[in-house]
C-alpha cells in the first residue's frame, strides 16, 4: 500500500482484505496448487505478507479495533498468529533484514513522519531508526548496506540509500510500488504514465536502466523470481513473463478459492508456499 500523510482516522478506511496461504508445487515454469485457506478471515485490513528466510513464518500487517497497523506473525507449523508489535504508532511493510537478525517496517509516527525502523525479531530490543529520510512509502532491501525506497515527493520518486555512507541517490520519477533486486548488481522497477506501466532493469555498476516490458497501467504488483524471472498478478491469476517468446504465461488462477483480485503476493524462499492478498 502507499502511505501518505493522512490522519490516523483515515487509516480505518483501508480496504477490507484477507491473506490466503497456499501449499504449492513448482515444476519448471509451472505451479500446481495443492491446497489453500484464508488465514485471516475477518473484516478489516490484513495485508503485506512476507515469508521469513527460515520458511517457518509469514509476517503481515493488520489494522484492528485500535485503528493502528501492527505486525503479526503466522506460524506455518502450528498455524497460530502472534502479535509482534503493539504500539501507539502504525507499522507497515515488514521485511526481514539481509542478515536475518531483524526486520524493518515503515513507521507512520504520531506527527505523520514516515521513516524506516529496525526491530528485533524476538521483540526484545527498542526499535532503531534505520536512516533519517522522511516520506517513505514503500521500500526493499538491495543488500546489507542499501535500501531502495519510494519517496513521497512531488512527483513521487524512487531512491537508493547507501546506509553505510549515508548517501541518497535519485533513481526515477513516477515509480510504482514494485521494485526488487534481480541479480548481478541489478534491480527492476516500474514507472507509470497515463497509458502504461513500464518495467525497467537498472544496472548499478553502469548506473543506467533499460526498458524490459510494458504492461497495462492497472498492473502494479510484480516480483522477480530467481528461477522464473518477472511475475505479476492479473485479476485472480498469477502470470510469468516468458522472456524467450516475449509474452505472459498463466501460472495459476485462484478464482476457485474465492480470490477475485490479487493485490499482493509472495512466495516462500523454499518455493513450497504462496501467500496472496485478495480485496473484498
């Protein structure tokens, strides 16, 4: 989701959404869905799933009666959900850090400042400010020292922040919320105009980007899989881009599970699970 400088009362108006967890089997470029269930199944906002590197838990955010967004953890083994943060501020977009010891979130502070904080996975240490850049909407770790982030400027912009050297680098204007590492010192990101979304690949060594594929403007949710390449959601379907024949290929359709429109999705690191977010 895009977080803007809105009042806390407006957070209560976030769309109703549920998180569905599927057990899958991936064979080459295909995906077989074995079983699935709605693991949140309530009125309210449940979104932004992220699998932990050990494949044992799924982190996500919920907005409940207190109108605050907090981070929760769903245990894939015992199927229990545990609150990780219960604070007077709102946390969004939990992501485990590259060293696997912490997780980070975008925090909407009480004065509407939006910055990234680092948390102890066991919730025993006080949260620590990652770097002092405000107006963060989305972000993704590039490596242990660098973060890509969407900044709420006018126009909105994509930046890379070097934590070690405290250096902020502008990448592009008018990005979407999808940007992730690819491989070999590169990452993908998307820009949008009134007609389409353009997926681009940025080479960090050459400091330049190239067009990869254009899609319809409605698509905003993409990931990069190390085996399958670029993957997107499209309605109730998950699609992959076949770079050899330059076309999108359907991997699975989740309409039979009651998912009308997928707005987020995430694969577990071992490829055995898939979490999708469906708006009600």
